[in-house]
């Protein structure tokens, strides 16, 4: 063991033992410093601070159950958001355009849109649900920055009411 191990530190001594046979320790430390530097703070700054890093919201389903004339109907769309430790909060808004079958209405919760009622008229009804999410991105450890990233996505749905 080196005489200056206490001064240099445990990591230096440990690396020296591992790499003493083929590589000079100074080259190993330089290589590790370069790799850790690129994947540490700079990784956060380049990725998490760029709103392009996140996917934004999406709906969990491509289609909804089809209602039957004069029968109780209930279905739900859930909104999926990015899951990341740097997202400290979010705001979410919904927009509805188009038409629902008469007798069926919708209401929204935090991360879901619920459809309920009894269809009273046959036919095909096309509507579009749009969700907009604003993430509050924050880094409390390296750069102490915060920012908002806003995303918007839409999906069209067709409900066809038929006789049973």
C-alpha cells in the first residue's frame, strides 16, 4: 500500500491495485473523470433541460367501446404522462371537439376522461380529444434551474350506436 494512501484517498489506492498491471493510474483517472463528467451534470443539462427529451401526454387507448341503443354506456380514456424524477409537477387541460351520441356525455378528472350515459339515437359520431400538459422541470442538485415544457396531443374517436 502507498505511504500517501490516507492523503490521496481510498479510491486512488483501490484503482491503483486494479489497474496496476497494464494501465498507468493517471490515464485511468483521466478516463474516468472524462466519462463521469459527461454522464453527470452535463447529461442533465443536455437532456432534462431540453423539452425534446420528454414524450408528453398520450391516451392509453386507440378505440372506445361502442354504445348500444338505449343501453347504459360507460367508458374511460386515461392520459399517460412521462414519469421522471425531474418532473416536479404538471398542469393538464382537455379540449373536446365533434359530437357524442345524444344521451352520452363526458367529464374529466385529473388524468382521465369518462364517458357515461344512454345512447338514444343510432348513428356514427366522430369526436376528437386533445390533451395539453405542462411539466414543471426542475434540477435542485446541479444547475438549480427550472423550466416549463408544454406538450399537446390529439386523437379522434368514432362511436357508432347500433340496435342490439
